[in-house]
C-alpha cells in the first residue's frame, strides 16, 4: 500500500506533496485550487486509474479531519469547499490499495480492519485508517450517541451514530 498527500492552504495556490514509504506508484498530477465565491475554494485534480482519494481539512495544520466523501480512479475530479475560519487547509490523501477496483470497493473497504466501512467512517467524522478513531474523545467502536447501538450496529441498520435513533430507546412507556 502506498499513500500520498497533497497539501495546500486556503490562501495558497501552490501545493506541497508529501509521501509515505512504499513502492514507486504512478505519479499523481498536481492538485489545483481556485477561489470560488464568498470564501469558497475548488480543488481539482486528474485521477490515476486504480487510485483511491480522500480529502482532508484542518484549521491549524495539527488536527486533520476527513471530508465525507471518497473518490476513485482516473478522470477529472472536482470538489468545492468553504470555510469562514481565518485559516483553512486542505490536503488530498490518496493510495493505491490492492483489491480496490472501483468506487464501490473503496467505499465499502475497511482499511483499518475495525469492522466499519471507509465511507461510514468519513461520513461520520472518523479516520478510515485508524482503529482508534475518536470524535470528541469517544472511541469509534463505541456508542457516541448513547442509544444502545454501537457503530457496527448503526452501520448495519443504516442509522446515524450521532443521533439517538434506536427505536427501542425512543419508546415511551406510560403507566396509569
């Protein structure tokens, strides 16, 4: 597995490329940013066949969070984003993963082996590459909304792990 990241700040046009150890994958064409309307930015890149893409964002270059989408493969990719923060940074995290041959494969993959799909994790703010992902200090494998359903059960039910939507918890019993 080889993963790379392209990083750019909200006020920067240039991108910085950082790599992790691994083989020599196909080169990634540069990421470009253009300013949109009212504090928005557009990120555009040309995809590479077989490559999975994640967008990350940060307000301080210390804490990085995954945006709630995954992209895959060759062709043009475009994502728009906005922030009213004084500082806002984006980076493109990508990897060439064996056995991932489509966007569906990438979204359903469990890159960290914690039982949760990558798309479930990025949709609800977890890191798809860390089994110990946390949100506000809570472990991803727990029950962050306190409705009695752990994240694996929430994923299987198609429910929101951040909303108390377990029908058994919502029942009201009236004793007369």
